C-alpha cells in the first residue's frame, strides 16, 4: 500500500528560530484510512515483528526510547507509523513514495517476498536511534540485508542536522545532509540530483558508485545526477510530481518558467526565514494565484496534482528546537485530514500519552474523533470553497494563535515542574481541546453556510 505524499525539509539556519524541520503530508487513495496519534513506550514496542506485506520477520530488542507516531487506526495491513519523534529528540518521517526506472530494477529487483517497506520502517528504526545520521545508517543496513519491495524516500533530523534518504532498486540507497541554510520540497519522484560520493555530507550503500559504473547506468561523463540515473522522467511526472515542487519553489523565491520540468533543483534557498505557519500554508497549497487552481476550473479539468487533496490523511511537521531545554525541544505538529480545512497543533513529543480525540480514532465514522471531524469539515467546505475560504482561514488563525500561546507559556514555566512529561501530557490535552472546540465551531458555520445554499428553496 503506497502513500503518495509530499515532503518538506528545512535546515536549522533556514528557519526563523533555528530549529530543524522534517515535514510530510501523507496521502491515500480516494477512500478513508483513519489515522491515530500515539505514543509507543518501550513496553509497547513489538518484540516479534512480522510484516503484513511480505514474509519479513525479525526479533526486536526492547528499545530504551519512547516515540510518537501516527499509525493507521486499523493495522490489518501493517502499522504504517508514518513519522514521529523519539525520546532523545530524533525525528523520522517514512515514507515518501518515489519513482525509479527499468534499468535499475533490471539489475537490482525489488525483494517482494521478504523485503521491508513503508509499513515497517518507523517501527524498525525510530526507537533505536540517537541521531539523524544514526537513523540513515540503521535503515541503510536493514535495506542492504533484507531489501525493499518499493521505492521510498525517508527523512531524519536531530537538533543539528536534517538527512534525506532515497532507496535505489531492491538493496541500494543514497542519503544527503540538507545544508543548514537550505530547504527541500520533495514530491513523488526521485529527488536527489548531483551526488558527491567523497563528500562529508553524503552517505550511500557500499560501492554504489562502482555499481553504477560497472552497470553503465550514468548517462553523464562529469557528474552523478542520481535523479537522472535512478529516477523516472515520465509524462506522469510532468503533471503529477514536478508542478508541486515548482509551485513551492516559486513561493519561496526560486523561479522557474516551466512547472513541468524534470530538472527543477533539489537543494533550494528561501528568500526569507521559514516559519511553521509558512510551511503549513505551502502544504495546504493548490496552485493559488495561478491558472492551475482546481477551485477556478471545471471539475476534473485541473492539469496538475496539487499538494492539498481530499486524499490527505495527516500532516506532521516534526520540529526539533534549539535554545530550549532538551525536555521540550521536540514538537510533533499534527493535523488530520485535507490540508485546506485543517490546522496543525504543536504537540510536545516528551509525553506520557497522546490526547484522546487524536489517539482513539475509530475505524467507523465518529464526530468525536479529530480525523473524522476534519473530514466532515472538508466535505462541506470543499463544496462551498469560495464562501468558506475566509471562515477557514480565521479558524486556522484561531487554532494556531491559541495553541502557540499555550506553548509559549509552557516553555517559560517548564523549569517549575519536576515531572515534565506528565505536565506536557496535560498541556497537549489542553491544546487538543482547543483544536476540537474551534473545529466544531467551524463545522457549525459551514453547516449554516451550506444550508443557506440548499437548492430546495421557495
């Protein structure tokens, strides 16, 4: 089960407050796939892990670290932990489905019998790593040993570094440290471009360069552009993937005339320092201000796939802050549902449990669950977007202002509390309550708006 997502990464000098950011919105097909926000304590970590997708099976040690994650509410197809922050403030997001080509798979086919993939990565890696580099190395060793059955991109961060990693064929991989002043916008294609095998800011599977050379995979004589070597350059990419990167880069100051280009840059530099608010706005984008916005076109006439979709499951912005105590450095910003009608909440990661409206998601519809509440709002808002837009914008302003105010006060008084995780658990509950209350107010406004536009009037 592949999730077609969009990833955004930012180094510590690219953000306004010096924090690292790993962000991804997770998509699914045109069906519901309820999500939960959970804390996995060491005693809850599976010991005998069995993949639901393949025959992969492994005995896992009891980890020393707890971690947040957003798994599927129904685990019949696997856990799909998606992303989270562990007890030593290392973040992981897995995965971004990417592309490859026939040349790569002819030489190193997928391991569809016993390989690992999106279903497994977070559970196998996040509770056992102490740094972003540690995450790359641990997952890399698993890929080399067991192989994978799909093409994926994964991101890791700690308070100093952000690493972006892409799988290559069944058993190979490459990873790049994002420059501290840079950002990356990554749609569902192979994204890494020029790769320096001898540099201090790259890692890869053993002998990847020799493997590329021996198999005559590189069309260039003077560089190793991994997107050209390993990725696709299909007609689908030009409408499904490239325009998403183009739009975000345009908004942040990297101008390119062609939204369909396969050669958009990988590493980019924004014209201004990035904030979580800006990142959320970008992850909620649907080509506003261009001729490609679906809300200005007839149904099914939009030429390009946008970041915000009815298929958005959840959005996590994993922030590791500097200049605050380590006990409050990890913030798992979270929103469920379509990004045009949700708001991210700055949940602390160092907690004892997650808030009930985000944790106890039912597989059947329930207005008490944040996942279903957001989808209800989106269903009404989408049908009346022009009239609902300003109402939604005000809702998002209220949620972020109120929860960030709670966060600001909590940061100030944290030193007064001995049991920090217990205190932060109550704070997260308070922020969740605010988000639920504001969401229900928004729902009420949208019901009134939609009712006034009922066709059966006389």
